[in-house]
C-alpha cells in the first residue's frame, strides 16, 4: 500500500508540473530569461507562451529596462503583478493576449510610460480611472477588443493618440475626452457607433485627425464636431449616412480633407459645407446623390478635388470640379519643373505611380519604398528597362522617415494615406512633412512644406550640419558653409542611404560596374557616401573635400566599403552636392 501511495504521489506531482502555468518564473528558472534582455534596454518576452506574469518581481536588471514586449502570449490577467520595479519604462506591449480584466492597477505608477498597446485582447470594459496615473502616456492602443463604452480618461493629460478601432462602441461622446487637451488623433473606426454627442465646444482643441469610418452612423447632426475646432481630416466613409444636417460642419474652418464616400446620401443641401473654406479634398463617391441644391458648394473656396463617381447625378446638375485621376493631378505639378527632380513614393503597392513618372519624365529619379511587392516591382523595372527608378525593400517606420528627413531632400513625396496616418501616427506624419517640397497624401491631399535645410551629411552620420537649400521649379542648390560654396543639387539619393534602406534595384552588379566607371575620375574622397544613385547611374559628389584621407581612390576598396555596411570614419560628405 505504501508503495502504491508513493507512486500515486509522484504521479500527482508530475501532473501538476506538466499542467503548471508557464510564467515569468518559468523563464527565470530555466535561465531562458538571459536571452530576453537586449543592450538597448528592451526586455523581449513576445511569443513565449506565457499564461501569467508570476515572477515578474524576480526579474534582474529591472531598473535599466525601458521597453517590455509581452505581446503574442496567453496572458489572461495582471493579478498579483506590478510593473513599478521598472522606473525607466517608457513602452509596454501587452497586445495579442487574452486579457479580460478591467483592472489595470498593475501599471499604475509608471511615471515615464509613453506607449501602451492593449490591442487584440478580450477586454469588454475599462474601469474608471484605469490609466489616471499615466500622466506621460502619449499613445494608447485598444484596437480589436470587445469594449462597449469608454469611461472618462482622467489623468492622460499628455495623450496624443487614442486608437480604439474594431470594438463594440455604440456612442461616441466627445465630451468624455475633455481632459485629453493634447489629443491629436482619435481613431474609432470599425465599431458600431450610431451617434456622435458633441455637447461642449472646444473640449478637444488639439484634435486634427478623426476616424469614424466603418460604423453605423445614419446622419451627421448639427454642430457634431464643435468639440474639435482644429480638425484637419475627418473620415466618415462606409457608414449609413442618409442626411447631412444644416450646420453639421460649422466651426471647422481649418478642415482640409473630408471622406463621405460609400454612404446613403441622396442630396446635398444648400450651404451644408458653408464653413469649410479651407477644404481641399471632398470624396462623395458611391452614394445615392441625385440632387445638388443651388448653393451646396458655398464656402468651398479652396476645393481642388471632388469625387462624385457612382452617383445618379443628372447631367444638367452643376458639378464645378469633376473627379480627376490621381496621376493626371500629379502631372500638373511635375510639368512645372524645368530641372531634374526626385520623387519618393511610399505605400502604393499595386498601382506604383513611379513607373509612369519614370517613363514620362526621363530627367527624373524615382525612389520607391516597398516591402513584400518589391521583387515583383524589380522584375517589372527590368522588363520595361526603367533606368531611373530606385527600389528600396523596407517596411517603412517612423525612424526610417526621420533618417530620410535628415539626410535627403525630395521634390515630391507620394504617400498612401494609411502609411502617414494609421500605421505610423503623428510622429511619422511630422517626419513626412520634412522630406521635401511637396507631399501628396492619397487621395490627393496636397501640402507644400517648404523644406529648406538638410541636417545631416549622410545616413547615420552623428554630425549635425544645417545645409541651407534653395528649391524652385527652375533651380535647386545647396550651400555648404564650411566651404562657402553654393552647389547645384544632383537628383537621386545618397548611395549610403540606398544601402541602409536595403536597396534592391538597381542590382548590386550594376552598382559595382558604376563604381568601376567612376574610378577613372580623379576624386580625393572616393567612397560610397560621396556617390548619388539615380537609377542605373551613379554620380560623384564632394570633389574637393579638404578632410579626405589620402590614397582612398580604389574601386574595389570602395565597393568593399559599400558591402561592409559600416563607416570607418565620418567625413563631411553630403547627398546631392
């Protein structure tokens, strides 16, 4: 009997061990935790099959951690857990777990937390004052949960972006966000919102972008957006809107883009857009509009694009601005250039506009940033022999845009709308507007940015320089203060930028041959960051750099340096001069 009892005890112990929750303590005990710490202050615990955070208090190096990634686990709650032992924590990923609890007291006291991602869980309710002590939080992501209503978000005085798409919200009460005085983007698309309650005026003075697309709105009531007088963009597409009430857009004198497509509008009432004096883009396609009242366009003084496609508007109706294909719109801008120009294109996957631009404007250089579709695009460029296209295979991030804005200057930047807004947020949007002279956010939201300075001599350089740029349709120059010279700009991008943005076209063999071709010229600083790639052609810059090391003129050594991805020194080189 004793023997049987002993075996039974062992069996029970084995079962308990087998079915024990996998937790932080499991990683500590197995010494797996040592591989989860990174030198940049990141603690990466993603995809570890964690079911609980038991043992969090036993983690080493806690005072040095600035980012914790707990995404893609099976964590169901934060009970008994505290993050207060991470005093320097600024970013916390808890997305794609199985969180249900409405109590987030575990994250209280994170005085420096700026980013919190709770997307992809099973959260149904957020308790009042859940985030009240996160005064430094700038970005809160609650997408893909089951939230039916939001409480007041007291304490989030520094919040810039709130993303709550694909939940079960039925009413959006803008007044409940009255304490979010710094909120810039509110993304509430893909919910079940049937009404917007504005109530007080001006409670969201900094809100510029509002997503209400793919909801169940049936009308836009009077003064619906009075709470946000500084809105620049409103997305109301894919609802069931049948009526735009008088005064519904009153107070929105700064609005530039309004999406109302794929609704059930039957007519546009007189003066309904009367206050939208700065509106540039109005999309009304795929509605049921058959009647345009006589004064419906009053106030639309700066409208440059309207889409009324797929509406039963009779031919005799007065439609002042007909829909124009986006490429034709772009051509009107490019036709004004009397000099070589450089285009940057982001996010146009299947309808790559640069293929048309490169064919129609042989004196241009077109840079396309693509990820999964890059191989197909390269194949097409080779098949059509496009010698003035550059393809960079990257998933664009805010950091990439920051680097590009510091070391490159583009004449025209073409951006698929969600690249600038949904995917990257305000930080990326700020960098987009620092990339060059003109930025076109699809669908043709046109910004002239007047970029007039270059901060860095090349990608990754620690040197801040401030090189003044003068750019017009007829001339483009850059001034180098250290040499007291005004130099003509050369189209294209720095070869070092091409390398570090994973350039895949032109091919490595073409680059090798071009470096050999340039080696016949006498150049005192013959290195990759003193070359501009324009497609299948490279051009040298910085011919007279007085700081150049001796004996650098060697094609094989130059290509080896290009292959190494690392700079042995940082001369005063400059893209485009």
